[in-house]
């Protein structure tokens, strides 16, 4: 009975839209026929699965999510450990380190679009002045790596905050006991501190992968879908199919496929985590 209000809320605000989306994904529907979709079977799913743009967007999102999550966690972990003594003495220094998180991703994309623009951007200008040449940061060959760097610069502070909190939560008695037993600094880090921080590292990596996988706003404002769709994430692919092509059924079918794949991934991760807990018990 205590859970009834939550269940009703979920059924109304999540269950009903989900049912509508499933119906639309199985129908031929446009903006003019939203109230009277014509059921057409699995044709929309076939269109999505046979579209090379969909698989290209999947590959982009997967690479982007893995690379940015890995980079953010490695850099954030290193900074958390390296800056821990300084931040412990001067906790106010954490505020400027968190400033990138305060900026909307869309604004970050617009800012870097101006800064890196080939003709008016200050970065290419000074590179030309100093070295006589400048890479095209936003062309088809380099845009992906530029996007990864931009995403990493903005969200590394998130990982830094989580890892610093986890690092500070390790009891000093544990470190002192290890040092009394003769553990070196490297052994203290690899055998004591990192294993105790492992749950936080796993959660941070998972959260950042999800955010990277579904990235939309900063990529869309910086380069859009790119030349030939080279920088189209799954979110951008669905957005363009829905609003630019007017292929509502196809766009919703793609979103449902992504949802099913994500749900399956979460179930597998939960099963592996449960299996690990049972083995440890």
C-alpha cells in the first residue's frame, strides 16, 4: 500500500507514454496523423535496422561514451589523489574546479564552436601566428576527437568530486596500519586505497558512459551531425529523423531499440553484480 502512489505515478507518467510510443513505432504516422496512426507492423524497425546511418550513430555513441568515460575517470582519479592534500587544507579551491559543471552543455558547444572556428577562432589564429599552420578542429577527420576533448574538459570535475570524496572517506587508521606494516606509497595506493574506491570508480564510470552515450546538446551545437553524419550520435539521429525527416515512426522505433539495448545492459550488469556479491558472501 505504501508503494501504491509511486506505482500509480509511474503508470501514468511513464507507462502511458511508453504504450503510445510502442503504437507509433508500429505505425505509419506523420505530424498530420498523430491522432490516427495506421498500424503497419515492424516496418519501422526494419527501416531503422537497414539504415547505415543508425549503425554509424551507434558506433559513434559507443566510442564516444567509452573514450570520454575512461578519460574523465582516469584524469579525475589522478587529480583527486594528487590534489587531495591541497584541497584538504584549502577546501575553497574546489569551487573553481567545479565551474565547468555550472555551464550548460549547449553553451559549451557554442563557446568552443567560436573558439575553434577555422576563420574567426582565436585558437587557429594564434597557431597560425606561432607555427604557420593550424589543424582544422571541426572537419570530418578531427571533429570526433575535438568533441571527446571538449566533453572530457567539461565533465572531468564531476569525476574529480566523486573520487576526492571517496578518497577522503578512507579512514586514516587504515593508512596508518598499512604504513606500520611496511607498505610503500605505491602499495598503499594499489592495494588499499584503489580497492576501497572501486565501487565509486565503477559508479562514476557507468554514469559518465551513459551521459556520453546519449550525448546531444554540446555535439549538436558544436558541429551538428557533421559531414555525412560523421558526428551524429544516436540522440542526434533520432532527433533528425523525427523533426527533419518527419519519420516519426522510424525515430520512435530507433529510440525503443536503444531503450531495449540499454535495459538489457543494465540487467546484465545487475546480474553480474549480484553474482559477485553472492560469491563474496
